[in-house]
C-alpha cells in the first residue's frame, strides 16, 4: 500500500464521519429553530462544524476548512450574544450546512469508482 492510498482511506473515513456529523447538525438546527436561545445547542452545532473543519484541515480540504471556519465565526457571534437567531440567520446556516454537504458529496464521488459517473 502506498502513502497516497493511506490518505485515500483517511479521506473516505473522514467523509463518512462528516456525513454523520452533518446529520446530527441538521437535527440540532431544527431544534435551534424552536429554541433559538438554547446555548447548549449553539455549542453542539459549533463543535460539529469545528470537528469537520479539523478533519478537513488535516486532509487539506481547504474549501471545507474555509466554509466551516466562516460558519464557526457566525456561531461564535451567536454564542457571545453579538447576534441573535432570526430567520435570515437560520437561512444562512442551513445554506452553509447544505454547501458543506455538497462539497462532501462531491469529494466522495471523486474518490469512489463508479459514483457520480453513472448515466
């Protein structure tokens, strides 16, 4: 097994874990819409993006690092009371989560033979 093959396996594992984390973030976002002042939810969602960013950084997935970092910054402002949850902010957060999912899926498709190449 060459070194690159090992990185491919790490990337595959990361993409699977990121998918699980994003599912959890999505469910927590639904809860956050109902309880916008819940600091624990804000922290859990922040940590989800932070964890994805860390793995993406290790694997040099810079587009994920950048997007997760920007989303973390937004959650920092929400956690610190500099901003408050409103429909526009929730739309932005859902858009960021969707984009992370899109990037994750695109990376997975490039790494799994036959995925994304079907007609």
